[in-house]
């Protein structure tokens, strides 16, 4: 198993050493990435370069940290089709499966193979400038097109399935998965989407427009965001407005691409999902209930007074 940790948090390091020791005691080979090996300082582990082959051949990737650490781990796990499981040592930790006080039980269940695996949709993202490819990447949570300068908006035209939808002056646009619906898209006013729902989300950030609602579209749709540019009167052919020059694309808040005026960003369902291992909650077929419980726990939602469904003596509600 590959173990990853937030090495700048002492609690994460202590937890990672505990996990490595317990796995080793159970006869399971443990791997860490070379960037983290000095901080973990655990004898007997193998060391792999950080990259797409880091998780190759591993049964699981165990992640100790917050959602940011898990998103980093997904970059290693996704190419190898290796499931991830997160131990929350951050703040909300919405992607994590367990809290530190359940660490011993979680590791023992993983050792016993007592876990299930669920797929999470990703998005593939391509950025182009006048047909020239600037970047081709992916995201588990979201891809955003955002203004680069605080004092200026970006002017964008939104496209869905090859047809223009609207033009917005805004701070940015979020293209998200159902997994990302509780991340940046949620902060921007988007809906919460249960993870078994197959859909893509399009959420504007502070748009100055009459029609700028968050939208949920088909998982087969292709979303596009085009940066508008216009000629400045009196300037030479092809000149571009400085007001639209500052934009960037972020994928999961980790991979940044600078976007020149006139750039186009396309997002569609990813070719590879991310696999998450689960040891808690209802089993297959009841993932919606597990997600509901996760929402209540992570956001501290008030549910006092809930009585639930009652059955009559005949067994009917």
C-alpha cells in the first residue's frame, strides 16, 4: 500500500508512522514517495518517485491530511486505477473517509480487505488559444476560469454542446463534477449534487448578468468558456483589450494555466474516474444515504426532531 501524508503537519506525520507500522506488522509491504520519505523516516518501506507510476501495483493509497492532500494523492492513484482512502487531518475533509479517532479500526479493516470501492466522475479539460493547445489536464473537483487581477472582471461567453448560451462579465466560472459540488462550486452558490448522480455543473462566480444561474447539465455535455476580446478603436489589427487580458485556469486548485485573451477552455466527462475506498456507512446501493450522513456530519447540519419513517403493524408506512 502507498501511504501519503501532509508532511508539514506533525499530527499527519505521527499518524502516517502509526499506519506504516501497523501495516508492516500485518505483513503488508508499504511504499512512500521520495519527497516524503525523509520526513516520515520509517525503515523498511520502499520509496517511489512522485509521478504517475507512484501507485502502480499498490492495492490502496492511504492519505493522511485534508482534501488538498487527497487531491494531490489522486494525481498518483488515478493513472494506476488504485483506490484512495483519506484520513481527515484538515478542516472539513469532505473527501476523507475517517477521522483520526477511527484510525486503528480503519487500518484493520483495510488489512482484512473489508472495504468497498466507489467511482467518482472526473472532468477532462483542454485550454486552447486560437486553436493552439495550451494545456490538456483533468480534475476531480472542478476546473475554473478566473480573473487574474482583483480589480478587473473577465468577460466570457458560455457554450454548452457547441451552442452559445450567454455572455457574462464575472469573476470567473466553475465547471465541476458532483464530487466538486461541495467544494468551490458550493462556495460560489452552486447546488449540492449527490455523487451517484451523473452530471456536470456550470456555476458562475459573481456574474453581472440577468441570466447567470448555476446549471446542471448532462454528463455527455461539453462545456466551453471563451474569453472575449475586442479591438481597441484606433489600434492596429488584432490588438486586444487589456481589461480581458488577465485570466487563469485552475484545476482542483493545484494546476494553473495562464490564459491569454481569446482563449477557449473545454470541459467534458473524464476518461478515467477516481476510485475511493469506503469502510463506513451503508453498503452498495445505499450510497445516497451515506452521503446524506456525510453532509450532516461535515457541515454540522441540525437534524434534531427527525423521527424517520414509521411502519404500521402490517409492515406498511
